[in-house]
C-alpha cells in the first residue's frame, strides 16, 4: 500500500511540473494583460512541432532543439502580442475572441505543414528507475527535472530582476506602474514572449512521450485553464499549487480507476473550490 501511494505521489508531482509550466505562462498573460489566452495550447503545439522538425527530421541535438523551439516560439509570442493582442488589452471579451482566432489559425497552419496524423519521435532518454519497487521512467524524470529548473529560474527572474519586478508592478496596478516610468507595452510583449516560451518548452519536453499532431494543444490548454482557475487567475503561487494539486489528483484517480475518471475528478475539484471560493485558492478580489 505504501509503495502504491508513493507511486501515485511520484507520478503526480512529475505531471504537475508540466502543468505548472503551462499554467505559469497562462496566468502571466492574464495578470499583466487581463486576457484569457485560449491560443496558449497552440503555442505548446508549436514548440512540440518545432522539436519534431529540428530533432526528428533534421537530426539536431534534442536539448538544443528544445531550447531553440522555446526561443523561436517566444519570438512568435512577442509578434502576436504586438500586432494582434495589444489593441485588446483590458478588453477581456475581444481578447478572448482574438485568442480563439489565433488558435484556429495555428492549428490550420500546422495541419497544412504536418498533416493530420500523429507523428512519433525517438525518445532521447530511455529506461526506468526502479527504487525499491517505485518505478519512474527516466524520460518522465528528465522532463520533471527540467521543468522544475525552468520554474526556479522563472521565479528568480520574477522576484530578483528589475524587469520581473516591473512585471509584478504592472500586474498589480498598470496605471501606477506607468506613472513610475514602466513601459507597459514592452512589459506586455516580454511577458507574452516568456509565456509562449514556457508553453513551447513544455510541448518540446513532452513531444517524445506523447507524439505530435496539430490538435495536441487542446488538452494541455484545458488543463492549464483548470490549474489557473483552481489557483486563482493571475496568481503565480496559485499556478504552482494548482498544478501540483491537479497532478496529484489525476495521478490518484488514474491509478485507482481510469484516466477518464482522473479528468472528471480534476474538473469536479475545480467546481467545488470555485463554489466555495470563486476567485480560486490564491486569487484576489478586485
């Protein structure tokens, strides 16, 4: 029984790290721009597709491919913010509609380039760690470790750098931050680029495990949305805690019952939390 519980915790924590990567970018965009970006899952898909092209089709080193995919997608994110989202800052409905249009466009572009079929690639890390009956695949351990490192770097950037502090100031009160000399447009573009890079990194890390297809971003987007609603829209600590909670809940129900039951359980948990605390665990009333 103890081994079973430890296996659930290990699987949940490793899955939660990827959920946090997705949720951090999603909640960062909302916190600064007040836009619910439903194209976030497609940025995940773009990152995975770039890794497929660079690593599987052209033989680039996998780790370099993931880094390059994240950087290229970050650049794409900055362009999307500048030319498509910036006119809709603080107008949530229009921004949401724009994000849906971007999502559909990116899916269509990927469909034209890659076709509709799922494409697998060789896993860069193979084997499994067997620790007293606790079995953890090395590729999942690698993904969890890299995700944890990225989360730590993101936290240091947000709390220790002038740019990160400026982002927090804009998220708290954009008008006051502007009066203090913070360039809102530049901060928004950088925030969107970082969010896109985080999503692409998550996609690139998971691509060898789950394969790549034009519509692969829909479920990660849905889970990121669940995580940020649970933790509180715009809350970075909420995204971290929400990702871990959802990962553990899904692992428990998937191990005891079925993956479908795990998905239902995660949504049921969010519904219960929202009924009791509408702004989420760490959200603030405004």
